[in-house]
C-alpha cells in the first residue's frame, strides 16, 4: 500500500485530474444554473441551457475519471522547474495590468519585460535591461503615439 | 461573377488594400516560420491596429496573416523538426529526413509550390460555393442553424488530433462559458460572479490570447529546449528539384487539395486535421508506403496543399453562413463584427464589395506568398536562429497591449493571465483549446436558435427531424459520432495485441 502511494499514486492522480476538473466545471454550471428559472421545453428559461450543458459535463467528466487518461502528457522536459517561470510570466502580466493605468505605460512595460525575462535563467541582467528599455520606448512610439492607445507614458494615479 | 471579381481586384489593388495585404501575408509568414507563435496570436495582437483601418483593408490584412502562416509553417518543420504551427506537424515526418539528406531546399520549394496550388484551387471553390451556399441558407430557419452548428462542433471536437472525449468535453465547456453574461431573452445575469466586466460576457480576445498565446508561451518557457544557435542556410540554387521528382507530385497535390477543401468547408474542422488526413491518405494509396517517413516528397506536397486549401475553404462557411471554419476564423469573425459587418447569408449580397475585394486579395496574397517563400526564403531561414528567450517577452508585451487596447481596459489583461494558466494546464493534460474557443463563439447562437426552434415547434424536438435540411445535418452528425465510436472501440481492442 505504501509503495502504491509512492510510485503509482502520482500517475494515477494525474490521469484523473482532468476528468475531476471537468466534473467541477459541470457542477458549477448545474448549481449556478439552478438559481435561474428552468422554464418548460416550449419556453426555456435562462437556467435550462446551462444546466443541460453542466449535466453533460458531469457525465463526460465521470467517464474521463473512470477510464483514466491513457494518453501521456507531452514528454519533453517533464522534470523542468515549473514554479519560477510560471510566477515570472503570470506576475509580469499582472504587473502590466496593475501598473499601466496607475503608473503609466513605460513603468508597466518595463515591469512586464523584466519579470517575464527572469523566467529563463539564461537571460543576463544587461540583456534584460536593454530589452526592457527598448520595448518600452518602441511600444510607446508605436502604440501610444502612433495608434493612440489612451495611456500616459508616466502617470501617478493610485 | 467575372465583373464582380474584376471590381474586387479594383478594390484589392488600391494602394492601402495592397499594402495591408502585403503586411498581412508577411506577418503571417513570419509567425508561421517562428515556432511557438501562430496565426491566432498574430491576429489577436494586430486586432487593435485594424480598428483604425477601413473594414476591407482590416479584413484583408487579418486574413493574410491566417493563410500566410500556413506557408511559413513548414519551414521550421523541415529545417528543425519542430512545427511552426500545429498544422505543419505532419511535415516534420518527411521534411526533416530530406533536410538531413541535404535536400532542405527541394523540400522548401515543393512545400511552397504545393501551398500555392492548394490555396489557389480552393479560392476557386470559395468563389463558386460561398454565394451558392448563401443563397441556399436564405431558407434556413432556427432548426437548421442549430443542427449545422451542432454538426460543426461535433466535427471539430471528434475529428481533431487526440482523444475525442476530451475534445467534446472542451466543446461543451466552451458552449457553457458562452452563457456567462446577460441572458438575451430575460436580461438576467448568469454566472457573472458579481463582476461588472462579465455582464457582457467573457472577452473572446482575452480567452483566445490566454489559452493560445500565454498558455503556449508558458509551455515553451517551462518545457521547451532552446534550439537556438543552429545556423541554417538555403540557397536558391539548392531549391530546384529534378524533373522526374515533380512529375509524381500532381496527383498527391490534387488529392491533398480535395481533402483540405472538404475539411475546411465543414464548419469546425480546420487545416490541422486536413493535413494529417491527407498524409494518411497518401500513405494508403502509395505503391511503396515504406518510403514515407524517410523523405518522400509526396509526404510534404499533399499535406501542404491540404492545409492551404483548408484555410481558404474555411472562408466558405464563415462568410456565407456566419459559422467559423475553425477557432482562428472565429476570432476573425469577431473582428468583422467589431467593424459592424455581420457575416451570414446576407453578407455577400449586402457587402459584395468587401466579399469580392477579399477574394481578389486572396489571389494577390498567394502570389505575394510565392515570392516571399521561394526567392526570399533565405531571410526566413535566418530568422529561425533567433533564440526563443529573446522572443517570448516581446510576445507577452504584444499580447498585453493588444488585449488592453481592445476596450482600453486593464481588467481584460487580468483575465488573459488567468486564461493563460488554464491554457497551460490544458496543454499539459492533453485537453484541446480550439474546440473550447469554437464552442464559446457558437454557444450563444446555439442557445438562441434552440430556444427559437422549440418555441416554434411548441416544445417538440421532432422539429429537427421533420425538416429535411436539418435532418440531413443531424444524420451527418450521427455518422461522425458513430465513426468515432467504432474507431475508439477498435483502438481499445487492438491495444493488448500491440503490447504483446
């Protein structure tokens, strides 16, 4: 039993994670849809369509979970570190979304470029700095000045 | 028709239209060549730019990116054994061996020629069938629209590469996500989680950019190996094949074009499945199937003709019925609607100038692409040595500013980041994103037409069978489901033997 948890369980769980998430999505649409009127077949209420779709998702999720996943995920770089690149890229986009309306286009772009470039350890600080500044300037020239995207280069609106 | 086409050429040859056609196909070739960035990302990134153009030029440019990417996509398959876009994955099988034999030039030449022939033949079909289908569709009522969308969605999810059940599940999830927002009949808010920005529904560009753009980038950054630093050089002289090699390629190209046209015209299935099917077909009809996988030119010519034919034929249902041929065309359709043009049966009659201008631009675009891909191939080949670690931060920037500029709204950028994580998870677990997006676009239309059909028939589902056209669509759908089920069962039975 203990060896099962160590060696087989990760694969067992991974093969069923997708199906479980489909079940969760199905439950969300069934439960959420029930809060609206279902109506009749002749006059479908706003809840009917989502509930029907949610039920379909529940059935398919159950099938996927029971059968398990015989397909392996793409094998290349299966052991690669996930957390750092994930946080760097995600954080970069969030930083752009947060900073662009508050501090302006240039700081937001620099934050995005620096954060996302840090996802790959081979990117050197000098390279990152040059790329971030170049993109901030070019992006400002093309999108803000050229295309009129309504953002200030710098702003102070907390 | 001929004078309409001539008028179309008049539109497409005007300075601005011609310029944006050139920009579109060049950009398309560029993103097609570079692995990890495809037509979907390029189209969504350039959407904000096209808001400032008049609709014809905007459409010409966006469409140019879409079919241009098919030309470029085989370059990386042949030289690096990495497909530039999913539809060129099958080109790796014979393209890379040819490259190892020192015959990359010939492979690139055949690929460009097959692309051109497949693409232009499909434009002819588009010219004849789109107006015909639009006229036929004037008789369509809600039941027909519902069943043809069902056909498209089932076709897209089961005929795709990978596990059919996962594809269907993602389609249904996409349709369900389409219900987020204000219900059109009652005005009730559904699944908005109390977030005001969701009252108009999820933003399609944010969903598309997250799943395809950010999701792909995450996957490449985390798991991709940098194949940079490889120097590749292809000279013009090395591209010329021997005459006996070309002679055998006529029928494979024609077969590929046919497969591509059928798969493209079926709403929902796009170039990827077309290229895989035509490769399988060539292998089946070949006198010596063992040549495939070792550098058979047919293995490049047929799938290349097929995926280019599929992208052009994909415009048939998109423009005449308002049903997108695949997920990228769904975004393109969204762009048309932003410009106030609704594709559908009345599009060709109401906006004949745009339709024929677009068709003429396809002819011009394909000729431009032939020039870009044969004499100027060296430039694209050299681009492949740009390392990915340089490109992806710039790509993320274009995604962020592009999504932001659609509604000048930072919330959409937040949404994109979340969809990016979801998209990454889907790639790793083998759930396809294209059916989800297609379902998301068609979902609201399906709900509308289902409600109307049932209202019309007083709650009787028989309405879908009683009407002949609708019944035909249902029968084809049932056929596809049956075919998939038999295939899945057979595979399951044969696995133990394979293992033994």
